[in-house]
């Protein structure tokens, strides 16, 4: 019987790949099949979802989510760069906007590439190269000229570099993610591990706790309008406005993931002034989105209250790691976190434009300030 050849394909729904095949490549992933299915069903506008899978002999060897969107090249710009683009757009509304095909998801912490356990480390670049080629072919058919890879973890850098170098992708630093090791027995020990000035500042900030009611729930039915309003307020404070989540995203994730997803609600009297969507697998507590009222949230130190609430949840649930995502790095480092790097890769299908983008990469890679973690 002839040996089965390596092949790859791209589909429009994660259900076309199926839970069994997806989970075989993403065993134990927090942002796994159920999470991505909830994202797909959430009705997030502006994104055309795709899922790439490499196969051999009918078995999935690797898979990753992807999407197509109209991408504004100033999304990651700030200050002067964004002002120049805005001025240009007054003359040409579509300037600096391209159709982009991106491997990864705007709603996941990294590119979310997974390999089946039987794929040896030495073969992974070959499998990933096949997957990338299939995604590029799909992007070309969909009119995508800019190709990107979102947040490839630095621990996988050798695999990504080997697979992308052959196709001409340009690497550029991505935004790191912050994580706090829960290697202390209680909150007092955690506070003791912080610097004296930070410890004093946190004790002062936490004096607002008696004025708040904190509720941990898996069900936000009836609160959708206020959840959407708090998300909108938080999004409007952000310089980076990429995905625009719906209330169905929050309710759908909570419903699909059961005990692996929870929402912390922050009440001041009868008013909901903040919420925090979290995912957990018992070892990691992953902070997905923290949103708060623009006026009452900062006045009640809600960002820091939520941080300590999440540390307490880690202690109560036996989690060894609190992953707090991107941005607000100064606060997170001050509170004991370390940063885990990530890489972005991109190329344009037109060689001359691709060379221009490579030249402009340092400008286009300015650090954005995403919604999550907005203090």
C-alpha cells in the first residue's frame, strides 16, 4: 500500500475539522475547540473565519485558526504615525487598508498552532510549511494580499523561523504576555514578595473592598446590555481597536466552556461597574477581558481589586500560574509578573510592496495598548 502523502486544507468552520481531530493537536488547550467554536458563533463583525489543518493518512498532524479581514496598517501605530495615516485618509479613504489573511485569532492569546503528539520536533517545520502554503492559497483566492501570523510564542521560534523563512515572511517582535507564578501560600505572603512602595500602595488601594460586592458566576443572563456597555467603554479608552466583541461572545464562552470559564462581577451598590472573563484548567487562570465603568472603576481602584481577586482565585483553586495577557506591563511587572515573548510574521504577495513593508516594520510594530488590562 503506497505511503500517504502530507497534505493540507483550509475550511470555514471548526466543526468541519471536528472536535476529535482538533483536540488531538491541542490536547488540554484552554482556548481549545469549545472556545473557538464559541468565538465562531458570536457574530463578531469584520472577520471571515478559517481553520487550517495538515493531514497524513486521514490523521490531523497540525491545525490552527485563521481569519480574513480588512486591516488598517495604522492599527498598531500611535502618536505621529497614526496622525500621518489619518491625514492621508482624508485624501484617500482606503489608503493603508488592505485585505489580510492572518493565521491565528484576534480572540486567542497566541497563534494557537497545535501539533499531534506523533509529529517529531524535527518534522514540525515541514508540516507547518504545508499548512502555511494551504492558507496562503486560500488567502489568494479570497483576495488577501497581506499575509500575517499573529503572536507565535517564543518557545516555538525555531519551528516558525524554519517554516516561514522559505516563503519570505518578515519576523517582527510581537506583544509579550504577562504571567505571575503562584508560588506563595496566601495573599499576605504575596504582598510580602512585592517591593515596599508597591506593597504600601496596594494595601491603600484595597481599602475600597468594603464598598464593593464581588460575585463569581458562570451565568450572566440578564446582564448582557450592561456587559456590552462596559466593554464598549473600555474599548473606547484603548488606542488599539481591532476585534469588536459582542455580548454573545461573553455568554457563548461561558455557556460552551462550563466550569472552565467564569465571570467575576464587581458591584457598587446595585450598579455593575466591572466584569472579568476568566478561563481556567485547574493549573492556569487566564484573564481574557477585564472591563469597567470609565468613571466609577478607576475611582474604586477596580483594576487592582480585580488583580488581587484573581490571585485569590488562583490560591483557592490551586492554580500555579496567573496569565494576565498583554499591555499594562508597568503595573504587571510591579506586581511580580514576568513577560513571555511572542513574534509576528508578515509578508505581502507583491514583492515590491513586501520589501517596503520590511523597511517600515519598525514603525508598524509600535506597541499598542489593547483593551484587556486597561487600568
